[in-house]
C-alpha cells in the first residue's frame, strides 16, 4: 500500500521548496517522483500549436522526490509520519503515527 497517493495534501520537508504545501497531482513511479500543485514551478517556452495558438512561456510543476514529501495531518494541519494499520476485518488503512488519524 502506498503511503502517499494522488490528491493527498503534502509538505516538502527538504530542498529549495522546504515548508511549502500542496496537493499531489500525479506520480512518476519509475523514478519515485511526484508532481505537487504550485510547488517547484518551472517556466517552459512553448511553440504555438492548435491547443495553444499564442505559444509563449508556460509555468508548470516540476517533479520532487517522494522522500522529500511528508503527508499533512488533516486534524492539525502539520506534517506527520504515516503507517499502515490493519483493521479487524483484514482491510488495511493509512493512519498517522502520532495522532492516530485514519485516512481513507
């Protein structure tokens, strides 16, 4: 079971963007990297095309290593470590180690 999933709110804990929070947009599992909304923005020069007739400079998210991300606890809005908890019916769920808050 993955500890960080798409649409989770995460905080960057290392690097140039340390302290910024955002939602995980997508993953590149082969390279263990995630794209986080409004974090690690880069500017790309694009040619004019049918989708973008004007072309120009576009700002988009760059990837961040998953090891530099920590899940944000919804109960106190602070990052925390997460573990896998097995329920009585045998299903597994993610839960924060310090507060015990469970994530669906």
